[in-house]
């Protein structure tokens, strides 16, 4: 808003005789540029884990997920939770309140806050490495693809060739990769087979090496880490 006020005051001080030709055109073009330059209302937060620290950005566009997540974080909801499901070269999952103080070997992954969130699936947000997405129940019981109120996963994934991605498109009619996605999946990596089926509502902006460390731990037959990987504390960045 300060930029708009400055521009308005500047315009008011100009004499009309001084606004000629290209000068007027420049000012007309400048106004929408200033409007478009306003910052997004993304949210940023930190997960301190026993394997290191993750900094995460939550997208403004997926506002229902962003607002729910920031509320839970501000309440300390995730503190003490385990990464209860870890699959190397795929993803790491947490957000089950039943994992707090869970005994070794106990099956986890069914807990939550008691509600779901409507799907916010947008094509510009996909499962590249570091993507943060909401877990959910299967299509057979959840055709609307509503998200768990608290369980989420972070993608580690793997790199794919352009040929592999093309084959994936041919076998899945709902998947069509953009040039941006192809570049990300062939250079950074990810889990493209999940695209357009789950809500991706954020991404890791610092700590991809920590995702790799967590994904590399030993797990049992249920994909639960043998050694507990705990969220010590989650907090919002102002």
C-alpha cells in the first residue's frame, strides 16, 4: 500500500503539461506493475526434529490448508509427534497425534484432529522433492479427496527421465506434465505419480538434506522408523 500512496502523491505533484507522450504511457504501465508486486500471503514455519531443522513455506493459494496448519502449529499440536511412516526414495510422513509416546512397534497412522479439509488441488503445485502435501484416505471411501486434518508428508522422491515421464502420461490419462514439472522431475526429483490426486500446500525451503537423512533411516515392516524420529518443536516465523 505504501508503494501505491507514493505513486499517487507523485502523480498529484506533476503538472499535466509535463505528462507527454511516452512519459504518460510509462505511468499507465507502471500502475498495474506496482499492483502486481504486492507480496503473497504465504506462511513460514520451522520444524525442529531430532535429525535437524526444516523450514517450510505454506502457499497462500491453498488457504484452507495453510490456515488449518498454522493454527495447529500455534497450538503446539505437532510437538512430540513422530515421523511414523518413512519410505526411502519416496516420502516421510507425520502428523498422527497417536504417535506421541507410542511404544516401539505399534502401528500408527490412524490419528488426527477429528475433521478433514476440502481438497485444494492446483496444477501449479506438484510433488517435486521437498513438496509438502496432505495425507488422506483412498478414493474408494473419499472420492472428494478431502485431506486429513493433520497428517502430512514431505516428498524425497527420485529423479526420472523424460521418457519415463512420457510413459507415465501415456498410462495415466489424468496426468499431463508441464515443461516446469519435467525439468523439476528430471533434475531435482520427486513423486510425479501422485500429482493431481493429493493437495500439495507447501514446500521445504531449507533443509532438503534433513529430508534425505530422515528418509535414510532403518524402518520396520510397517515403514515405521526403528529409531524414533521426533518433532521436538514446530513454530511459526513472523
